[in-house]
């Protein structure tokens, strides 16, 4: 977005703001890694930074952790500007991408590390007790004296988690914590993380490039691109009302047709598609007549018919997914696109086979008119 | 060709080398050490402990070696560690290679020439003259244990810097961030994370320098001026000057035994340090 500002989605009402980025930019030499970030994070919230690698999400996280100082703007924690406050003074803890566990220490020593840095010193017995509790929370009770290299990847991740949460941080930062886990373990950890977050009430900030992960765990997602925040909102808001083609493409799957706005009146607008067709749709953002836009229609919003007025297509591929059937259909000028057909409508309309001629329809309100970027 | 013969073939060059260059000479020296001195120099075969009984006559050489080698090793460690730390962790990656090369460059010059430079620096017209100029008179540096120590540290510093540099360079920098993130101040991060994880480098560096120092000959000869001499100097003297091979062999065998014992004890210590790091309180 042009202003790079606070785009869509607000901090959930009634929540105390625990961390804030105000016009934060970060330069590494000539490279602008983060630009004009504005974001407030509510207490107890689960917020995700989502975007492809190099979009600035990790830089944003590192500025919250205190590993990088912003070039411009302010980072606030609990209402105080902490721009240059060192990491070891911040009530923030991080779960690192490859966990960064201390290889020369046992599991218990790793987890108790944060507590051992406290001054005045905590009694040993108290540290041991807290370590035991933290291990129970991550379901690793009894693993105290294990060495790090004796633990599996999933177990190491739990140790990293326990090492962070034992300090009861105001903010728990997670840098692609699931990236090194296999698919099944990742699913399990996602659910566990969510449970843990509810149980502890700690604010979680997750960085990920995995949209599924962000969608399934977060209260709010902050979508980033080229160092900027593109859109902030709940997973549902982002899915239903993306503010750009980029977001619609990144969150879920969608079909896009390029065109120009030819008319605007009331709720709907008319778009003259590049192939000459004229389609009605709902403007997703402020768009004016003559502007180059695209129309985004989610596959599940499209209906496939045998005999009905609509867009004429030919079925190219059919994948039966149980509750849904996914069709790849082809239009002479619009090209290929996806239609997701629920089981019930399959029963009513009958199946479509590869090579069948069919028509596709959708509600004008399901066709979002979006910025082409 | 079976796997077994192939293994033997691959081992053959190194094995032959060890046999001809190490085992055989050592055995000869061992046998000589029980012999008697021939009137014209060389050895008359015999079986006597007379040479070993005479060892106390060379006590000073052993004493010098056994003090200056450990002191030199520790001094080199104290100087090398900050340097290696800077190179591995603090230095701008762009300059790292150049700085590393600068550490090696002195190695391209013969130790002989470099030691001569120190003779001048520590000699009457060098640093003492400078001190004299500012009013500190009568300082003598050359031909003292201090001069030998300076030469040793200077000569062996790169051998200490490199192993430590390697262990610090491959240290995962995220561990340092994690430590800071968990509330450790920079000094505590160093003590609890950096230092323990660089112990392998420290151990290797100390071992390299110490073993080489035990056999050092050139630096004491040049900077000690015959006043501060090592076992190495005693050996040269015995074999080449007084041509008392039997006695020289006894001194050599004793040096090898002393070295073996020290190194064994040292290895034990290091491996225990490594194994018991979990028991050592890292609070």
C-alpha cells in the first residue's frame, strides 16, 4: 500500500497494548529491510507476521527482541520507547528458528538459564522447581539431565519453548519455530502452541511463511511484502476481504481476472475484463473508474452447471477430494481456473467429466475487485 | 583387492615414515642411553645406568624448560584469546581474511631472522636505550628469562590464535543472541557460553604450543645467550660439542618421558573438563 500505514484490522477492543511499532523502518546499508511499520499488539494476543522470505518479517521480530535497533520510528514495549534497549534488558523472549539451545548444557540447565541470570539470585531449589514445572508444561517431565543432542527435533523445540516461557515474558517471539519439523509434528505443535498460549495468557508473536500455520493459529495476521505491512486482520477478514491481489493470493487460493473499472454505482462496480467480458463485483478498496484492477473469485464461490447461463468452460481436470471435488476448467479467453464443488451440489448437478462442456457462475458479491499488485 | 589390503596399502606411506623417522631413531637413542662414552666421542655399547645417574648435572636445563614452557604457553593463551575473539566475533567480515593473513605473515619469515630482530630490540641499543632516555637506567633485557619468554610468545602466538579462532568462528552466533535474550549481560554470556564452547580450541592451542616449547632450542640460544638454556640446548651441546652421545641420549629419553607424562595428565584433565561440564556449576 502507498501509505504503508495501518491498513485494515484494529487492535481488538478492550485489550491493553503491550507492544507497538510506530513508523518503524530499518536499513541495512542500502537495503530497506522494513519500511514504515505501524502496528500495535494487544495483551494476550496471538499475532503472526506472514510473508515470503525477505519481506522484513524477521527484521520486525528482531527489533521487538532488541537484536536490531530501528533506523527510524519507535518500538514501544508496555508504553515505553525501547529503541536502543539491549535484548538482555527486555521482558521479551524468543524461540529461535533452529532453537539455539546451548549444546554444553543439559535440558534443565538450558531451561533454567534465564532464571539464573536474575539478580538478586534465585535460590537453587526454586529454579529447579520452576524448571520442573516448565518441563511439565511442554510434556517433557523427567528429561532434566538429558543432553541436547540426545533429544529429537520436536523435543528440542519444546525445550526451546520451555526455556522462553519460564521467564514469563511480556512477549514471546517465535521465529519460524516449526520450519524444522516434519508435517505431522508441525500440526501437533501448532495445536499445542495454541493451547499453551491460552493457558499462559502470554502474548505470542509468530513469524512464518506458511499461510496455513498463520491462518490456523493467529488471532490476527500481519501480511508483509518488501518490508511493508500490506494488510492486518483476523484470518477470516484477510480471507474474505483481502485488500489486494497479493493478499488474496497469499491467503488461500483464488482465481484472478484482469480488467478495468468501467462503472461504479452503489455497492457494486462493473469491470470490463481484458477479454471484452463485463463483470460485476464488489470493490475491496477505494477504486475509481478507469483504474486497472483484477477480479478475485475464490474457487468455492464458483458454481459449475450443465445447462445454465454463465461463463462457458470445458472441464480439463477433476480431482475428487471427498467432501469436495476440485475442477480445473478452461475458458477460451480467460484461461484456466479452479472451481471447488461441494459434495451436495455434485449430487444435484451430477458429476462433470474431463472434456465436458459446462458453465460457471458466481454471485457478484463474491467477486472482489482488487488492486492488481 | 580386499578391503583389508587396500587399508594396509593406504596406511603404508605414513606407517613407513613413522617407523623410519620416529620408532627407529627413538629406539637407537633409547639403546644409546644405556651405553658409555667412547674416548673419541660416540658410544661404546654397554648396559649401565651411569648416564641417568648423571642427570642432575643438567638440572638447570630441565628447570628452565619446565618453567618457561608452561609460563610461555599460558602467556600466549592470554594474549591470543582476545585476538582470536576479535577476529572471529567482532571483526567486520570484510576484513576478517586480511586480518587473519596478517597473523600468519610473520610465519613466512624464518624464526631465525625474527629472533635476531628481537636481539636488537631487547639489546643495549633497543628498548633499554629508550628506557634510559626517559630516565629509567640500568635495565637489562637480553639474555634474561624475560627475553626468552618474549621470544617464545612472539614465535608461537599464531599457533595459539588459530585453533581458538576456529572454535570461536564456528560458534553459532545465535547462541550468543539467545543468551542475551534470556537476560545475560555481555560478560556473563562470555563466561557461560563463549568460553566453555571454545575450550576445544584452547586445549588444542595449548597442547601445540606446549609440546613444541618443550623441545625449543633456537629462541633460548639466541635470546638467552647461553644464560637461559633449555633441554634442547643441552642436547645440541652434548651431541655436537662435547660429543657425549650416551649422556645426550639419556637426557633426550628423560625429556621424552617428562613430555609424555605431562601430556597424558593434561589430556586427562581436558577430557574430564569436557565430560563433567554438566556437573560443574555454571551458575
